[in-house]
C-alpha cells in the first residue's frame, strides 16, 4: 500500500461543532468533474473574437543601458502592435511593496530577460521571428551574481548598499554565553534557487475599452494584487479595472506577483491594439524569465551546555533577491521568524538581509523563506548533536519548545503541543530505531548505503504579525432564490482545494447540503477582497470569515423570515425565496477582525508573529548507491499537527505534493546559472521527480484545534515544504557519515566529497 | 512554439522507394523525420534549420523485425515499443530491450525509432552502446542501391556519421550469437525515467572454465560517439573475473574516454561512474559465473 | 535561415474520438495545436513543448503519444482519442471516477494526459503492479500531487471492489 492514508492520532478539538458532517469528510472536489473531463478552462483554452497574440522582447544582458533598438528588415512592422515604456499611461511600475520594478525597462536593464518591449500580431506564428529581428544594443555595466559579490558592494546595483531589507531580532542577551558554554558550534548552510514549475505556464488575456477600462483573464493567485498593479500602470480607478481568475494549473507562489507584470503587458498591448491580446509563455521563457525561490546562506553560532541544551546564539541569514525587491522583504521576514525552528532559544540575535543581484527577481515559492532557514536549523541541530555526543533524537527532545515557553520572537506557546510525543510517534511510524540499527550493520559491507534522517519544524499560518489586520479581508456569502448559496471570495483555487474547503465550511455553518453551495469565479467586479491566496491563510482565515458570513446569512433569515434555529434545507430554501422577493438580494459580508490581545511589534520584530503554528516531524529513509552516488528516498513519513483536518483527501494531497516538491528541492532541482541567466530552462534539463522517483509518502495527522482557524484548522499549504530537505540530508549523513550543508545535493557533489576523502578512484567495495 | 509551420514542408510518400527517389532528386534538401521525438523538440524551440522534411514514419519496409536463423533484421523505423514487445529481442538481445525501456517514457517509446536514435547520433543515446557490443551492422539504402556497414564504423565524430546524401538506414542487423552471454546494462541519469544519460553501459561477457573468453563493453555519454572499450576488453580476456580484476578493469577506463563538463554532469563524475560501472560488470560476471 | 515560400495547407483526415474529422492545415502543424485550435478540443495541454511533461498526451492509433511531437501530416488516416472522448454517453470512465474519489486531480492541468496514460496502462496491464503503474506514468509529470493519490486512483479503477 502506497499511502497509509489518513490516521487521526489524537483528537482534541476545543472549538469543533458537536455534529460536523461536512467539514472533515471527503466531499467531491467542487471543480473536479471539469478537471477529469477536460472541460476546465485555463487561459490558453480561451480565444476572444479578434484576439491578437503577444510576445515579450527581453534583455539579453544582465545590466546596462539600452543604446539603441532597431527593427530589422524582412519584417513588415506595420502588421505588429509595438508597446514600449513610453506607452504606459500611468506609472511604469509593477506595484507591489517597494515599487522599484519597472513594468517595461526604460533605458536601463538590471537582469537578463528583463522585459523591454511588447509585440502583438494576429498570427501567433509570426511573433518569434519578429522578436528575433529586433536588434537591441546595450552599453553594459558591471553586473553581480552572488550573495558574496553583492555583500562586497564593489558594485552597487540597488539603493545605496544592495540591501532590499534587513531585520534584527533580539531576545534576551548574549552576554557571557560564549564563556558559559560547554560547546560553541558554528555552521554555514546554503540553499539554491528552485523553480516552481507549475505545469501550466504563465498566461493572460488583456482587453481594453475606453468605457470599461482594462480587463484581464488569467492564471493567477491574487486577483486583487493584479488589480492594484493595473490601477497603477493604467492610472485607472478601482471600478475601471477588472481581474478574472481562470482555472489555474498550479502556482505554488510563482503566480503570486508575476501575473501583475504579464497582466499589465497584455493590457498595454490591448490598449494600443484596440483588440484583446493573449500572452502565454512557453516553458523556455517561463523558466528563464520568472521568479524562483530565493537562494540563501545561513550562518549559525550557538552556545550549548554540556547536555546539548541551547543557551543562546547568533543566526545570520542572507537571501539573494535578484534585481528588484518584489517580495524579498516578506520572504526574508518569514525566514527570519522561522530560523530558530521548533526549539527554545532563551537568548538569540538574528540578523537577516535580502540583497540584490543581477538575476531575474526572485519571488514567492511555497514556504516563502522558511524552507531555507529551517534547512539550516535542522542541519545545525544535528551538528550540535554530534559535537555534544548525543543522538539526533535526544538533542531535539532536550530543546523542543513546550507550552508556556516563548519563540525567538517572544511568542508564547499557548496550545497543548507535545513535540516529544510527536517525535516518538514519528519514529514509531517510520520504524526509525529498528531501521537505523539494521542499516548500521548492513552498511559495513553494502555498496548501497542506507540511512534515516529526522526533521522537526513548525510553520506559521497567515500573514505575519499585523499583516492580516492590514489585509482587512472581506468575504461574502450570498443566497439565491432557489436556495443555493454562493461563496464570494477572491481566494483562488489552483489545486490546493480552496473551492471545496470554503464550500464545505459554508455548508457546515448553514447546515445545508454541500452540493447546494457554489463558489463564484474570482472576478474583482463580483467578489470582495478576501486577501491574496498565499501564506497558508485561506482555509484558516478566509475559511473563518466564510463561516461567520454564513452564520450571518442564517441570522438575517431568522430576523427577516422567522427561520427557526434548526431549520431543514427546504425551510431554508423557502426563506431565501421569500427574502429575495422582498429585499432583492441576500448577501452577508464578514470582515476580518484581529483577535484581541495579539501583540506584534513591527520595529523590534517581537510578539505574536502568527495566529497559529502547525507542527511537524518528518522522517526520511534514503539509500545511496556508491556506484553512481545517486540518492534515492525509499520511504517517507510525514507526521504533522494541523489543528483540524477539513478534508482528509485534500489535506493528504497537499502534504504529499509538498513533500514531493521538497524532495526535488533537496536532490534534483538545480538551477544552473550563468551570468544571471538560467541555463537549464527546459524540462529536459531542469529535473523534477517523476512517478518513478518518489517513494510512498506516508501522511499522518494530529489535531489539536485552533481557536483562530475555521473549525479549528491551521494552514497547511506550505508546511510540507519545510521538512523533507533537511530530513534527507540528515539521512545521507547517517548513511555515509558525511555532513552536507547545502542543497540541491547532486550525485556529482556526493562523488566529489567522497573522492576528497579517498583519493583513489572510488570503486565498489 | 517558436517555429512557423508555414515555412516548413512535410511530405509523406507512401513507400520507401518514393522517399528515396525524392531524396535522390534533390540531394541534401530533404531531411527524413521518423517519430519526431528529436526533430520536433528542435522545431518547437525554433532551432530546426532543415525546413523540408520527408516522413519515414511507419513505412512498412522500415518497420519490420525479420527473424532469420543467423540474424535479426530490425527495420530502422522500429519504435522502442516495437523492440520491447518482441520476444526474440527480449530473450537474445536484452541490452537492447533494456535500453528501449529506459528511453524516455512510454509515449516517447511509442514514437522514437532505433534508426532515429542512431542518426541523431547523440553521444548520450541509450541504445547505441548495445548495438556496438552486439556487433550490429547496418544496411544503408538510397535510390542508387544498398550498402552494408559495420555499426562500429557508422559514427565518425561528434554528430558526424557515414550516411551519404540521399541515404537512409534501412535495417539494423544483429547476429544471433550472444544468447549464452552474461549481459549487464545500466543507465545513470538525473532521475529514474525521462532522463538523458550521464553515463550508460552495455556489456556482455562469457566465462568458460573460470576464465573470461569474451568481453564486450560499450559506454555512452563519455565521448563524442558511443565507445567500445577495447583496452578494457583486452585486459579482461583470459582472466578470472574476481574483485582484483574488477579494480584493474576500472583503472583502464579513464584513459579511453573523453567525457566533458556539460549542463548535465561533470568530467570527474562521469569518469568515476564509468569506472564503477565497468567494475560492477566484472564483479557481476564473476558472481554469475560462480553460480554456474 | 532562408525562408521557403509559404507551404500550402492540405486536407488531413482522421478519426477523433470516434468521429471522422477533416482539417485544412499545414503539414507541420503539431497534432496538439490542431486538436486545440482547429477542433476545439482543449483538453490536451502544452506544458513544455518538448515531450517531457506529458500534459499533451493522447492515444494515437491506440498508442500513448505526446501530441506536441507529432506533425499532423503523420496523423493522416489515424484515429485519436483525447480526454473528451473518454466520457461516453455522459458516463464517466472508471478512471475519471477514481480520480475524483481519490483526489487524483489537484490543479488539473496534467490530468487529461495523466488519465490517458492510465487508460493506456490499463489496456496493457489490467491489474498493474505498483512498478508497472510507476513506469506507465513516468512520462507524465505532476507537480501538485506527488503521484500518491494518482496511483491510488489507478489501483481503484483497476480493482474497484478491493479494499485498501
């Protein structure tokens, strides 16, 4: 059996309703039928009448001034619509946080693949050749490509010091700890870039009309981010910008902010052409030009006592943000807050910074900074264990956070989480001790070395600190005259199950059948802004608002139609009809309210960083074949505490999918850079795992509830990304006795290290 | 999709004769396309300069597997699936059957052809080392007639081969001499499926009276062309297949190969793994001989 | 690269989902594009254009192929099965049913190709082992599921009565 399936290990649900019968059950995926029949409509499946096709012409150098743009002969340029920065009616920015990224380069380029101009033509086959016929000459400027080069500041490419953002977190005091320590353990850990590799490439259709303004349809996660960005580019008011999300074929963060850029491009071409324009990237372009996970370097210096207990330490984090700020500050923030892992740090100083290099800007990718710093922490804790002379299990048990303790940002752990018990359970499920013992014996003679590795971690759900208050999310639940109920949110479905879970919640809250609840296609002219579909916030936070809006709807009917508290669905239907006859519509809105007593200091980066943490222990079993130095993950146990399992199948699917991506992050997915440009920008040489490469991923859940989440749920979308990579590298160390402190870790890297240890050609035996 | 179909011609004559006549009429102008698994990738990337294509897909003359007492004659248009589903090939030419199973996924095996693999001449091609050790010979055909060529002489340099303008590979002939041999094949790629080989090996060995009487070893991805390791083969002949010999054999490998650093792997890795694979072959040969 | 004069369109006749279809297209149009643009069958998707991801998979004369790699002229006279052809009389194919109950489709973009690969697999191996399933799907990349629930779906479709 591949997946052991959902197993609830311990249920303690303080805020669950007594008779849940929809939430927590495996109802059919709302849009599942469309997906399995091929009827689901993604942006490239649509053509509007008279639509043109668009193409982006991009920089071929990493940094410099544009000297000249020549439109070559052999092309009838009158057939093409051409847009440059000059055509932008509003501000030439992709509005996000710092607004430093131009929508189209204007005289200067700061990374390879930076968009310079746009072409459109009725025949999509005429675009490549035309793009190739455009000659752009540059005056190159010196460019930088690594964290170290950026830190050196011999070339300052952004701001005054190449630093997009920095944070300082100070808890307690480091005074005297180095002297008190029995051991001072240092380490440096690095992670590489990773491509989100959604199977559907980025795409948008743009339309422009003097009356209606600009409309875009596309593959995206955050309709209102795109909306805000288009308002800026087109200098249009809210009501003249409309963003519609099409079925989206995977996103993982890669479509959090990049769609704003491509939407603006499609809109600009449509404006100039006076016809709708579709831009869909091919894989070559999408991989080379769009955002990736921030590469990182984390340095630890930790003081521990003779028993391996952490007295305190310094953590130094640097992330490579590429050429523009985009989301670097927020990625850095999350990485900073998670850097201490699930451990108690009585004293810690965390310094972090995101720096600029001349590569396409990095962006959001599932985990958003946490996979990077948690990789470091989970490798470092093993390093500490080794120095102190105790086991990976023991070191963690001695340092785990417990209820009543505080995190690195002084957040009090209030819930009843018992990480030692969780760890023991994971070890049991994975047969860790048995296998480790067996492998130690086998490895002496075997050519294929086996090992077991653990990772313990946490993931905060929702926007950090006061982020949710800032988002000020608004959700609607509407009833129609026939008694069907429609959920109105800007939260996007892209495989994770948003549509299903939010409908389950509405159905549960109203106590009406699940199949009577629908969810509106995210269209900014129809749905309110429930915030972006990121940060593992949707089920937990938006879900809670759906619940309260649904309850509000029932209360409205109670008041207007005398609907009794425990109504039947038929009664509900009648009441809806009656109310709509009398009042025209029946819509209930619910707005986010920050829970009272939640304190967060944005200056000192101190306080309650997240409304809830999910907790996890992952265990990996690996083999390394010394003939080929390849690592195979043979078994994987993913055990997590997630508040409440809203939908068993969807939750399993999220974890399994995230684990698979993280296995890729650890062992397969290397971005090969040359002068800031991705060289292996094809699926044939950017390697993600196939069905033949992945082990059975065994998923288990524990539920402790969550007062701040719908039906006790915590966000889980990103959690599974944090643990597998360090668990695997820990397992590799267990198997080979060699520590590796960077990922991706390829067979070539393992070979190199082994060769250094034994200079003769390594041969079997 | 970066190519413009309006600037590409593709004709599909009904039989081989018509194809060859066309190629003869305009020498060098027409590029044969079989299953398209190589050419269509280049095409979609906008990197196929050859814009006049003649389809040789599914031509009956090229898609037969003829079984004769002394040899198998595989049409160059046989797909990897055709190879995998043929009993004789599975039984008597397991190196080729393995290679076919390792090439791409099922969809690409249904379209990729042996002839295409040979003519595309990628040094990383999966089935070519097997053809070398099985002593394959090719029948080349043009409008002017046929000629035969030992497969070992087909590849002359990186992506340069012995086909003359107007010529196609018609048949790959495999002598049925290797049933009694121990066979060992392994492909090392970045993942277990859909991977281009970083190194691959096809090897045959025969042990009689405790001594190796024949050894044939070929590697892919370690040179501009698929490579027989003649020196290693010679070093093995007449010896006892045991651990020391495996180590010795491994040491002969480095000087015969010329691997490169490329987007997929490194010289050092390829060299080490090639040596390891040879050692593994010799040890496996020894184990098997020991069991008999 | 010197351009040849524009190639004429030609009539290609083929059976698609059981029906005879005729298209007037250039011979080097990809089967994928003909299905999507000429025939309005948008179930097959373009994920990579290189024959790596399998999201364009269809059955061509009963064989699983990547339609992004097939020039339409080579499909003349052939029969093609796309995802749209699986739903007979509004009834779901057992694989479609199983993908629904096992959550085998998350974002759905790989799903049409994946289901057809599974159809092809079950045609050859009606009760496939896990190894056969892995191999049968190894040319179809899924970024969302980690494949586990897809394997479950296939096992369920192959063996509807069996319990886990």
